[in-house]
C-alpha cells in the first residue's frame, strides 16, 4: 500500500520545525525540555515521535499544535509561521479529556458548537462519526459508563469532527488495557489507510516501540536530558504488518538498541558532585526494590543476558518503566547494555544471589561512588548532629536540577536508605545518620 | 468523607510581606470607617418591632430577602475574584493571602465600623440595611471564592488543552468546563456560607449599643424583642418560623441544587450515596418544566451560544493593536502608584489616630484580647469534651446515626445569635453576670463544626484498621490512643479551626448586651469594641478591632496552621 510520499521534494511540507527549543523556569534554575529540534512532516505520512518519558515528546506535540509557545526556533505550517493554536490540527489525548458531565453525543458536538455549526447539522455529523467508530447506541451514555477503549473512541470521533488536516495523538493507547489498545490500533490504521478520514498526516507520540513500528511510516526517536532528536527510522514494511515477522522484530530490536543506548565509560557516566564544576548527572527514577527485582530476573536468564525488548515484554513493563531501572543498574555497575541487550556484570551476579545483609553491603560500596549520594553522606557526617533538613539538600540540588531537585533527592534517599547509609525522618523532614552507622 | 470547615493553605509561608500589606489595607479600610464615624448620628432611633404573630411572615420575608441579596453579591464577587486570581499570577500574589486572612478573621468585628460609616454617608435606615448586607457578604464570600479558585486551578491540564484545541471561546469554556468543574464545591460552600449568613444577619438585625439602635425589622430583632419583654410564646413562634424558613430553603433550594450538580462530579466514589431531593424529582417530572426546557430554555441557550460564538469569531478576525495594550499597562501602573500612595497616606493617618489613644486604653485592649482568648479556649474545650464521645458514638453506630443525624442537623441550623437573647433572659438573672451566657453563645455557635467533623472522621475509619485493632486485642484507652484519636486528628483540627473563628466572632455580640433597657457587659475585646461604639471613642474602636484581627490571624498562623500541616502530612489517611 503506497500511501506515503516520503521526502518527496516537490510537495511543500505540511509541517516544519526549525531549531525549536523549549525552556522552563528562569536561570539559574532553568530546565531545557526540548533542545534544537528540526523535523519535517509531509502530507500522506504517519509519523511517530518515540522516546522515554521526560524526553519532551509531549511538549513537542504541544508546540506543534500551538498549545505551548516555543522558546526559540520556528514552527511552520504549510510554510506559514504559526502564532497561536493551529485551527487545522487536533489532538487525541492520553487520558481521553472527555467532559465527564456531557454525554458521548454532546462531547462530540461541543467541538462543532465552538465552530458555530447549527444544532441540526451538529447532531447529524456526530451521529455519523459515532457510527464510524462503532459507538452507535451509546450516544446518550456518559463517559463514566464506558470502558477505556470506548472512551478513547469518543476521543477519536471528537477529533475527527473538526476535519483536521494534521491529526495528532498523544499516547492514545497507553491508558488502555492490552486488548482494547490492540483493537483500537487496528481501527486507527484502517481509518487512515482506507482514507476514510480527510486527514493529510498523522503524528503520534508514544513510548511503545512495537506500536510505533506497527503503525508508522517514519519513527523519530528522541532522547532525554535534554530532549532532542536522536535518530529517524523509516519503516517500509507493508500494511498489514505482522508482529511475528522477522523483519518487524529486527526493526523493533534496532529501535530498542537506539533508545536504550550503550553503557558509557564510568567517569563520564557518573558526573560530578553538586556544587562543584562539571555536570551533575541525574539519578534515574528507579525505586531500588524494582532494580533488585530486575537483577534477579536477568540472573535467572541463560548466560545472565537478555534482550531488553523480550525482558520488557515478559515483565509487562513499558519502556518508561524499564529504562530508568536499567539505567540504575548500569550506573551502579551491576549491568551493561549494548545493542538492546542487558547483561549482568560479575558484581551484578553477586548482588542477585546475595543475602539481604550482604546486599546492603555491596550496595553501600556502590552508591558511595555516585556523586550525589556521596555528597549527602559527607555533608551529614560533617554536621554536628549528623542531622540536616532535607530542604537544605533540595536547595543545593536546585542549581543542577531545578524543579526536579526534590525528585532527585527522593531517589538518592531511597537508595541511601536501602544501603543503610543514612535515614530519613518524615515527621521533621530531616536526613540523619543512625547511631551505629557513625560508630562504624 | 469530606471535612466540614476551613481549608488552610499550608503552602503559604507563616508570615509574608503580602500579609503585612493586607493587614495594612484592612487597617486603612477600618480607619476610613472610624473617620467617617465621627459624623455618625449620635442617636439612632430603631424600628418598632411588633410581637404580633401576624407580623412574622413579613419579618421572615425581609430577613430572607437580605440574605438573598447578599448571596447574589457574594456569588458575583466569587466568580470575578476567583477568575482574576486564577488567570493573573501578579494579582494572585495579593489576592490569595487576602483570602486566607479574610476567611479566618472575625468578620463580626467589622459590624460597628460598618454600621457607623454607613449611617454617616447614607440615610439612617438605608445605611443600616446596607451595613447588614455588607456584613453578610463579607462573612460568606471568602470560602466560596476560595473553593471556586481552587476548582479553577485544579482543572486537569488535558481538559483545558482539549478546550483550547477545539477552540472553545471563553463563554463555552466557562459553560462546559469551568462552571461544571467548580459547581459542587461552590454549591457546598454556598450552603455553608448561607448557614453562616444567618448567624451574622441575626447579629446585625438585633445590634444596638447605647443611644444607637441599629436594629432592623426581621426575625433577629423579633426574637430579641421577645426575649427582652420575656414573651415566651413569641420566642417560640419566632424560633419556629426561623427553623421553618431554614428547612424550606434547604428542601426547595439547596437540596435540588446538590442533586442537579451531582452530574458534575468528576469521579464517583463508591462510598458516597448520591444526594436525593423529592422537590427536584417533582420538578424534573412535571410536564410544565419539561415543556419549558424544550420550548424556552434550550432554544434560547442555543441562540445565546451561537451569538457569542459569532461575537468571538468577529473579534478574532480583527487584529488587536499592540500600542493600545501598552497604553493600558501604563494606565494600570499609574493607577497602581496612586492607590499605593493613597494607602500609604491613609495608613499614616490611621497611625496618627492610634497614637492619640492613651496608654491605659491600650491596656484595656490587651486585657480584653486576653479575657476573650480564655473564653474562646473554654468554649472549645467544652465543645471537645462532649462532641468527641458523642460524635464517635454516632459515627460508629449506624442506627444511632440514622436517628440522631437529622435531630443534630436541625439544632445546628439554628443560628446561635438568634438564641442568644433567650439565653441571656434565662441566665443573666441567675448568675448576674454575662460570663456564662457569653461562653454558651460561643459554644452554641461552634460546637457543631467539631461534632460534624468527629462524626465524619469516625465513619471514615477503614474497616480493616478496626478489625486489626480488635484482633490485636487493643481496647479501652489504648484503642483511643492508637486508632481513634490519630484517625480523627485531621477532622478535629479542621473542626477546631472553624470553631475557633466562630467563637471569636461571637465575642462581639456576647460580651456586651443591651437587654430589657439594661446594659450588661463583661471584660473582653468584644465589650471594648461595643463600648467604644456606644461612647463614640473611635480611636479605641479602631485599636480594638485591629488588635482582635491581628490576634486571630497570629493564632491561626502560629497554632492552627502548624497543626493543620501535621494533620495533612502525618495523619491523613489515603
């Protein structure tokens, strides 16, 4: 099915981003969500924006539709710079964004009402669209009566009602159960490939690699810290695509390799301590208990090595869930990642098979190498009472992490507590060293 | 289970520059009032209140009318204020602390100043009417505004984004998103405000000091007159009428509104049974209402919507001119400078007025604040002592709850200020002092907040925690200490904060009473304010009112907000 006209130089692009950036906050606590992104979307394309959480893909979508302003760069729609919300674009939202107090019919109609469509015409059009997505008979129902999949169908009908040229979807299937998501994916593809919607291009944000390979003509892979484009992958497989197909799986594996990256040499990966020159690397948002669970799972594999793609599948984890955990294992030196495979280091194997007490000791040695945790430990040790309010640390971390300082401290505290390095008193909000610890 | 009462903002700093500025503004407003009071008529002749039962419907009607007018003002103010605060971050810097202070300040202390200044600039009778309405508005508007502001700022981002991407104009956005999202909170707070409004209305209708009789014809003055002459029949008739009016409004207005707004609840929690209303069902099923909806209200709403859509389309078509905006911001800056200068000038004048106050009168003020503080503490302690056992009993026993809940609600709905003359009549002869009646008034006005919260907290106790406690054989005092009291803590704090505010309020009417031609008073800040009003000592009036406000705000910030924070962070069950 040759519906795509990729890189056809003769058509004007539908949408073009030129060096777009997005910053939050003011210096020195400034945070870069999206850095210097340039991309083009042509008529007839189905494009996926793919990346881990925090890579700015949703922010990018909001700049493309004009919901958020850009901090730098340009958004061109059909060659024209965009000043406000793009009237030719629409969004299907992750959480559906239906008005709970309006019926299914009213939810679709309100989009038309805002454009001044008279009542009778509104009703007719909403009826047609609800038929098309298979919701006839549910016109008078309220969203809370519907399952997640059906709610998202209302979201689709509402988006189609305004006859958009650029159809944007923001992780439309990630709040659905597996079966509903699969069914809806098929329906979206059918609407698109049979051209039963008058849409010129589709742009979908997702963190599900398989989904992107299943649907898109082109995948734009993003990375985080700061959010930017890492690579573009063309998908030339014909529809309908088969997930069991070797070419399909090879492509998924390739994208996984891109997203998970490769374990970096140690010094570069660890960064410097807060308050000292050089970049302080953020700790990945991984609860330590889950990290330990991951190590045990990989340890049970043949050769203590496993395909990340398969691992995620087995554990029923999203990319967003598994990546921070894997990254945690990497920076602690428990595992290495290469070409989409994770492999335990000897230390990782030792940890996975150790007793609870031994684990704490192994971990204590490892986390002390992380500049943030070492800095917290040493700061506490220098204090007369060995007890400091967490706000102090948050303040200090703010120079490096801005709004994410608290989150970073929480991760450091979780890991540090697990390793028995320091403790946390929730009542007073203080970090402190336990008596026996300082005696050691 | 929801808690009943004030929600303190634990994220605000203990004291900020904004707070100082707000206290300054309040001081300036009070000063202007006190300044005007110099020209207030020395003698205000009150209305003649007839105790004839035939006059009661009329009195009930005018009292309700005052409430309704005040409520409409409050509602308009709420929407405008909450919108501005939610949209404009710079305005929010002042507007939020202002809300936080004004919702916890004893508004009744404004009554004398408002009455005096209104009777100066307006004809006597009109002035008193306006003063009553101003007082009710200032008593009921803050929690409504706070609630609507919170609704506006907690709308999920994706719903707002959907509104933007589907290009809902401000009117459609208000109608389909903002109003529905805020409706439940607003209606709930309106009910609370309305109940509070009765308290203030009764106080305002029956307020008279010295030669100034500020009473207004209405149920409040009727009850006061009846108690004053000791007419038991009239007292009972008056109270009965008041209860009937309150119950009717609840059944015919508030219940149906709650049922109507139930559709706007974002999530249905299984525990809460949806509210029911026979009157709403009746209206909903009536042929006349259905026809009205189909032929009149629906088509005209549609026409209005379409017209507004066209209006906004036209406006979008005409490009806005940038220089005009710049000029507007210059005007805004200019206006701001003038306002700040005026406030500064008035603040200096106010300070000048306060300096004239002799030292011994400052002593009176301090002594008064302290005496009233003790009285408030006593009222809260008595309230806690009886409401905790009773509330826990009612909350944990479904049968007791079913039987007692409606009875408690009717008792709680009677504004304490309406009962006060009756209490004075009964007690002042026996004890010879106003001390006991004053504490009883404070208690009456406030114990219900604690009781309702204790009941709510007890019924919210998770069943598995109760089972665990039983399995562990934790009984008696240990059971209270490990299970009940910690679980009740957030509810108790909310109840006490609200009750405390109410008790301070009550001091204004409780500590000084003109009754049956005789004046009774006890040491207290309320008495100082009332006496200053009666004798025309306006510097003292200003000093006492400001002292009361500052004390209450300080206690709130130092004691209650800290406890509230502990309750939110440590004892909240979620």
